[in-house]
C-alpha cells in the first residue's frame, strides 16, 4: 500500500470517529427535548407535600381541600389558569393539570410513558408528547394514539378555593 492510500484510510477512520461523536451529541440533546410549553406561575415551587397525605382519588381527580386552615404546598395554578377542554404543563413539578369539563380538575405525570420525555402541549382534549407523537386523553390519561402503550399515571392534586395544589 502506498503512502497516499494509507492517508486515505486514516481520513476514513477520522470521519467514522467524528460521525460517532456527532451521534452521541445528538442523543444527548434528546434528553432535553420536549421541555415544557407552560411554566408554573411566579412564586410557585411545585414542591410535593413530603407527608404523603392525599386528598385526591387514584384517577387524578382533584378533591376539595379543607377549610384553608392548612394551606399546604404553594399553588401550582388557579382554576382560571386551566382552560376547560385543555390544561397546563408544570414541568418543574412533573405534572400536567387538565380540566376536561367545567369544574373537573385532573392531574397526571408529565412524563410520557413511551420513552420518558416531558409532554409538550395540551389542547383539544389531548395531552401530546412531541418526542414521538404519543397522544393522551385529558379526562383519564389513556393513550389515544401511540407509540406509548400505557396511560399517563394519575397525580394527586387538591383544589382549595380556586388554588390547585399538589397533594
């Protein structure tokens, strides 16, 4: 093999190594794809109640809170912040809150059950994960279309007056 051919092979190896590095960088970028479209209101921390007590049933439907004597964690949102037939994503708290019908508040994990991306939007009665186009129903978290094969897990929230809080 002459010197010119040897240089060719080294360039081919360098090209393959560079291509591999680009592939790894692209995959690393996928880890942050699907970031929230709505942020929590100013002043909310989205921290869960460490006591583990819950005023919500396992379906993710909010239940009325107490008389307000113990306000609990900061509010994620107010009822007015969650449109009927839609919802809002609170990525810092890891939840998506929906209002399938007037006065009915539901909450689910904001993590898509397909590959763990954060869901990206809520509209027209659906929760969408744009990573791979999985679509979930806002009323029960069920899969409307895949590739996700499992529903979004319910999250526990309470409604105290017009404040929606993690339970």
